[in-house]
């Protein structure tokens, strides 16, 4: 396998690291907001919502890019279980990078506060609420909000405590135990695998 073909494209790398930075920032915002007074938490959660919608949009772009541009093949040195796990983790990330923002959008749409605190996209425009959820009768809206909030928190736990650590541990295993330069597939300044 040549070095050029073993690396992800520049577009794929930019999207990967931009989405990763937004996800890390969003986790930090949510955790910090939990510890803050309500007035401060509202400001942090406004950024959380903005970053969440940004993750959704960038993940959709990344998915389209992935479906229209072939990713580099996995190295021949990988065992069958590593190949399967890599594919499962890869597609699970897509599911969560799209599912988490969608459930967040649903839970804020199913709240009367969406009319007071709309999702402000970097001061450029307001992201619309999901109409059917935003227009529910108050008793149904409360139940929908609680349901979407539970699903959102569950998906967040899967991402934070499951998928991200698994991804990082896998990358570290390849770099420091296997010494196969797999990190070079996604980090431009590192040596790419052969």
C-alpha cells in the first residue's frame, strides 16, 4: 500500500478533527453548565446547542463525503477482529454524531423555552425548532421533552464512556504497542502506514 493511499483525504481529516473538537467542547459545556447557577448555565447551554447543530451539519457533510469518496483501506496487518471492531466503531460514531444532535434538537424543540431561547447559530440566524414538537399541548410537550432528554443523555453516555475511550485506546494501542503508524492515516504531520 502506498503512503498516499493509506491516508485519509484532507477534507476527511479536517472534518474529523473539527467535529472531534466540537464534541469535546460540547461535553465540557454540558458538564460545566451542570455545576453553574441557572443564569450562567443558560449561556453555556446556548453554545452547547449551537455546537450540537454544527456537529449535526458537519457530520452529514462527512457522511456524504465518506459515501462518495473511498476511504483508505485498512492495513493488511490488522487481525479480523480489529477490522470488524474498527468498522463497528466507525459507523457507531456516525450514528451518534447524527443521533445525539437530533435528540438534542428534539428535546429543546419540545420545550416552551425554545420560544425564549431559540438555537442561535453564531449570531447569524436562528435554527428552527421541530414544528410538531414545538406546537404540542403543554402536557404532551413536557412528556416529549423528558423522553427526548432521556434518550439524549443515554446516547451521550454511550459516546462519552464507551465510544470515545474505545477509539482513543485503539489509536494508542496501534501507535505505541503495535507501532504500525495507524495514527498517520488521520494526523497529517505523522508518518503514514505502509
